[in-house]
C-alpha cells in the first residue's frame, strides 16, 4: 500500500456530526489504562453520521486518566456513560474482557436496542464507519456480525492485520441483537472472538469483514500486545487456539502464516509453541464438543482447498 494513499484515508480530527442519524445500537467498551489512545476512539464515535443510542465505557480499574477522559465526553454527549467496575487486579485479556463487557451489558438503560457492539479503546475510524456497517446489515437479514478491515501504522506504512474475510475483527464487532442472543453472547475465555464467529456459522448465520475504504479501522497497538509484550501475546494466542479446539495441523498452519508479521518468524513459532505446550500441560478446552467438531471439519476443509490450489 502506498504511503500517500493510506494518509489520505487516515481519520482526521472531525467535529461532531450534525444531524447524525440515531440508530438502535448500544456500544460497550471495556477500557483499562487507555488514556494514550482513548480520545481518538471517542472523537471517532462522536463524529459518526450514525450515532448509537447508548455507549457504555466500562472502566476496569484504570490507574491513569481514562475515567476522567470518559467523564469529560459524557458531560458533552448524553449518550455516553461511564460505568466503573471494581479493580480486578490487572489487565485480564480473554475472559476478563468478556466479564467487563457483560458488566456493561447488565448496565444497559436503552433496552429497546436492536444492535450491540464491542469496541476497544485504542481504535480510530472515519465518520462513515457505522453507516457502512448498517448498510451491510440492512442488505442481508442473515448477516449476524460485521466489521471493517484493521490497519496499523508500522515502519512508515500502513499494514493490514490479517483476518479471514468472515473472521470479524475483535476490536470492533457489531452484532445484530437477535444473532448475538442466538449464539449466547461471548464466551468468557481466550479466543472468545473466534468462538463467537464460528458459532454464528454453525447456527446458519453469516459474518463478514467489509472491504470498503470508508470502513477501515486504525489500531494503535500491535494486535495481541496489550498485556506485557508482543511475545507473551503470541504465546497466549497459541494457547487460545488450543482452548478453542484447533486441529493440530491448522494450528501449525496458522503459526506459519503469522511468521510474516512482527516479530518476524518468532511470533509464529511462539503461537505454535503455545498451542503444543498447552496440549502437553492438559489446559482445559472449550467444553462444547459440537462446536469443536464443527471447527475441525471447517479447518480441515480449508486446508484441503489450500493444498489443492497449491
């Protein structure tokens, strides 16, 4: 991707949208120590041409100015609310994120919502982002969940965080409420953001990442780096693949595929190591056997198609 092209599409500071269309959407953002990036996320939401009826930011024990930033915006925009949760003793990814999300969900005041989204506090996006999401949802009643493509700035250029087209990005998932309730919401464990998507497919729903330049997401951290380091994140990613129920061959293929990303080679190797170390240690797996069988069938079918093309 050329640098000047990416710069043209980078979100810029924008005033709040005038005459924004109010949509029956509730956004929930689990946040902890996000002061470095949170203003970008909040500016992106208030500039949207479609505005949610409620945005709940769940502060999960921040030690920085995160709560004060949320209060500042909440004073200006009545649809924004801060919900404070007792400190859980540190940043807890996976199950901890889902627990914070569910805490916010239990605090929803606008009970007539038709859509629900989980949004991270280190993202930014253009003002048409939500509009593009709803255009896709309105066209396809079987579409359960949607997001845009995710990019980060790295070494003087914008790099896409690779996801399969149907693997909706965990940083900003927008769900149709009926679909979200059909799958039972998010599972409070590692790889929750893969389990939900495969459960959608297992139940006959569709999911998609939009290939639309007006629906790009800009991630201001390297994916999986928010807890201690990117190396720990890649080990945890491999452990998540184990707990989710990955087939061993697919776990290796996924690690090899990620070797082209930073940290080069090492990141993918750590993913593979995390998977097999979890297997050796007997780390508990997602208990839904029907799901795990479905996942493995899907993965092996994908590997066979890849081998045939090769």
